């Protein structure tokens, strides 16, 4: 097989998309142990996910909407990539012309291109791994778990946060209400009711997590709850969020980045899915639960807007009772009280 020394992965996606790439990193390093792997991602917070990753040589920001919007900035990034002397490029953004322009900085080189599955249902992790077929790597050859490596600073931050809020020795459940699209969101009313039950009936502590633009969702949950949870929405970096989730007994979330982050740090997830197909983007690994009402006529659906006359019926149909039951059973099975020291 041809020897490759410098590999460039182009993946300007969101948090969940990037974490679902981590099995690709392991597969590449196993096949090409001497190669250096660089990742071109879409924002500074995104590349920060790989700050402590032992298999990543370099991370590079490609902010096509802002920093690299102008032609001069794009040319500057092209020149930087040209100096990398890459001999293998994996382009996971085949439909983006700017991504192809940046890939050309490595020419002549070997190029492998991601093809999104059409007409079949396959998990995104497997679909990404299929890109490596040209190197003789099959998805079945690779352990498909996700990984997020945390630094001592982030771990200490989460530990101190839990200590200051009296969480040491307590069962802590995280609630993540936001998502990239409202059709993926469970209502704040239901999250608030769940949070109160977790605190009243299980004696658990509740922390609300999330990212940019989700402050109002978190505030609404806190306002509706009788017992005030710890609200960390927009108050942590990505890696700090990962460290917080690593100390939680469980996460309740829709289909969004923190769901995959929780699985990557070993925290079990109760995943709330409505229209979206969990066999494509659901939690990876054992010990997770997906709650979904597939009996609804329009499920699954890939539309960006809900067309059901009963708006978001697929999410509304998920009851607080069934989510609470799943959380209770999972906590009992794991006996996780000792995880939150």
C-alpha cells in the first residue's frame, strides 16, 4: 500500500459531526501509524475539541462564513495548507466549492471523498468510515465508540464547579434542551417537569447545559421549576462542557452535539428523538436509551419544518413519565452515586 506521511481531514461541521469522526482518526492511525493527521474544521470552538487528542498533529480553522469569507483570507489559508505538503486528503465536505479549493492546496495527492448514504439507513459513524474503503479499511474493522480527550484544566474546572454547588457525592443529571433546529426540541415545560421529579423523587441534582443561542430555553426551564437547577448554558467552553458531562450520572437530550459529547466521555444518554432517524444520528455505544414514537404517521421525516397539523406531535408524544421511568431505571442499573465525587 502507498505510504502517506501527512493527512489532511476536511470537516467544517458541528460538534456532533466532528465527534463522530473520532473512529476515523483511530482507523487511520492504526493503518498508518507514522502519518501526521491534521484537521480542518469550521470554527475555533470546533477545533478545540481536538486540543488534547493524542492522534491529531494540528487543527486548522476554516471559518467560511466570517474569517475566511473574503478571497484574500481564503487565499491565505490556501497558502498555509500548501506548506503542509499533505499527501492524503479526506474531504468530508464534497458539496462545498471552497472546501475543494482548499483541498487543491495539497495537489497532487491522493484524495478520498465522503459520500453521504442515499436510499439506505446507516449510522453517520459507519458512513464516515466507509470513506476509508480506498485504504482497505472497512467499518467492521473499527471500534465505533466516540472519544473526547479532556485536559487537567477542564477536569479541575468541573470538579470545582461541582464542589462549590454541593454536588460532591450526589447523583447529577444533565438536561440539554437545545438543538440546531426546533423540530428536535422537547418542550421547556416537559424538561422543567422532569427536572422537578428528578429532584423530588430521586433526590438528584439537575444541571441545565447548552450552547450559544439557548439561553432563553434554559431560563424558561429554570423559571418553571420549583427547585432551581444549576444553569450552565453559555457558561462553559466545549471542553469544560465535556468535563461537566463526564461527572454527570446521565444526560437527557434531543439529537444534538452534547448528546454525542456525553457518549464520547462515557456518560449514558436518554435520547429524545422525534422525526429524525436515530439509526442515523442516535447515540453510539452501549447503555443508552432512545425514546421515540415511530407509530406517528409522519415519522421519520427529514423536513426542516414540521408539516404535521398537530405541530411537533412526534416530540410532544414523548411523555415526562416515560422519560422519568427511563432515567430511574438507568440510574438504578448503574448505581452511579459514586461517579459524582
